[in-house]
């Protein structure tokens, strides 16, 4: 991959990382503030009986968790940029393919800049092979 291409992917990853970090913080704020601020607009006693306050909280925390997973993937990808292995499929490399054959297509990286594997390997992984 050309240095300028690598640079633009690094920028994309940083941008995504910053955006997700902002979102995560915001979601956590929302999740932890519902018990205090939620009572005014809606009837909190009624909602508590329905159990939906608890459900809202669970749901928000789940979102936080999945964002956190993506954040880990992004910092992993940024590490690969620094190590010079960005854009290479990890599973192909594990199988002993040379770097020239282990490339993740750029169109895939543009869609998922933190992708670890090429499409074939990702499919195999999802099928548990
Ligand atoms: Zn692969």
C-alpha cells in the first residue's frame, strides 16, 4: 500500500475512533442519568411497574458494549498501520500466504477500515471453519 493511502486510512480510523469515543461517553451519560432525570416528563412509578426503565438501561449499556468492541478493533488496526501490516489479512498470513497474496481489497477497507481479514477468511470465520 502506498504511504499516502496508508495515511488516509489512518485518518479514517482516527476519525472513527474519535466519533465512537464521543458516542460512547454520551451513551454512558444517558444510561446512568435516566434514574434521576427520567421522572419528570413521564410517570416514573408507572414505568417502573412496567419494568421498562430497566429495559432501557440494559439496552443502552449493550450499545456501549458493542461500540467498545469496535473501538478495540480500531486501535488494533491503528497498531497494524504502525507495524506496517495494515491491509493484510491476518488469517491468510497465519496460513502462510505471502503478503502479496494476503491483501484485503481496498474497497473492503474503505467500507470497514478496521477489517482484520479478507472477505473469504471472514466468511470462513463466521461459518466457524
Ligand atoms: Zn484472508
